[in-house]
């Protein structure tokens, strides 16, 4: 949590815009998470690590504030791969498996790669391999040439699919909220400010029956209250001149 917050400036994977990651705030997210079992386990684990670092290594927490914006590092792991974290409004994670020509680069999630990047304080850094720069450039240029659609299983795609369905087939009480749903859709497509927690809430909106529709309207009203109906205008101004930037590149090396 400190790595994401202090190196990237904000943790848009769990927290929303202008929200300061704190132990209390993260604990609240854990308790409120709609995917009560599967996702709660991961965020609880992150919280425990967060608290342990603040307790056992407070100097590291202070040092992170002065880390450079671009970091390249290599360490030992059971696979040869490169993970790159980019930021534009939110955190983007890309992974390239060395020697796997079937899928040179793919988008991933912080949760999926967490075990690939975690290491102990005394982990020895390695020299970057001869393959590093080749794959580094492929990841940097990934968005420019990739035509592979986002995975249907990704949280963003699930939220987009849900918004599309609601916008195409609205019912009476949903109609006053369509403009807000369009704002959410634009955010996901072009700005990426919504946290995983918020994306998951959008993914869970349902219209199967009257009770589900009432719950959906209630959740939309909560989102409006928390985010603000015009919240994206502020973010558009903030990102007006913001360019995507490499933040952290971590190379894993399997040296036998």
C-alpha cells in the first residue's frame, strides 16, 4: 500500500480520487467489499502487510516519499518475466513472459501479480538481463499496437458491460440517472479514476426483478453522493496535460 501510494501518488486500485490510503480506510474497504470471501482475503492480506511495514520498518515508509518516479529492478523468481506499472489517473499493470511468443504482453491486475513482486527486506537485487530492454519497449508500446480486447473477465469490462446493459434497457426510475451512468462509462473508457472497489459495485448492479432494481437505484444514489454527479470534470482538468509514465519495472529471473 505504501509502495503504491507514495510512489504513484495515490492508490486508485482500491481507493477513489483524493482519498488518502490509511489503515482505517483500508480496513473499512475490507469490511464493505461486495465480494465478501474471495476479495476480502486479498485485501485483508494487504492490510496486514501494510501494518507490519509501518511497525517494523518505519524508515522505509519515510524513504518511499523520496523515491524517483522511474525505477527498474531485477530479482530472483521461478519465472523469467517483466512486470511494468504505469500510471495515468490509475494504476495499470502489464506483464510479459520471456520466450512466450503466443502472448508477448498482456494487461494484469495488482492482485494477480502481488506474489510476483513481493519480497523480503533483505532480497538481493540482480543485474538486469539482456532481455530486459526488448520487453520493456514492447510493454511501453503495448497500447499503441495492441488490438486485443480487454478480457471479458476483467473488472473494468464487467463494469462496462453492466453499464451498457443498463443504458440500453432502462426502466422508469433509472431514467433520471442515465447521465450519471454515461459519466461512469466515459470514466472507465478514457480516464480510469474509479477504484476496483467502485468498479466492483458497478459490476454488481442488477435489474432481474423489482427488488434488485430498487437496490440498483439505491447504490447509484450512493455513488452519486460519494463521487459527485460531475466528479469527472475535475479529473478531466487534472489529466488535461498528464501523460502516461513508466513508474516501476520489475524483472523476475529464474536462475535455476
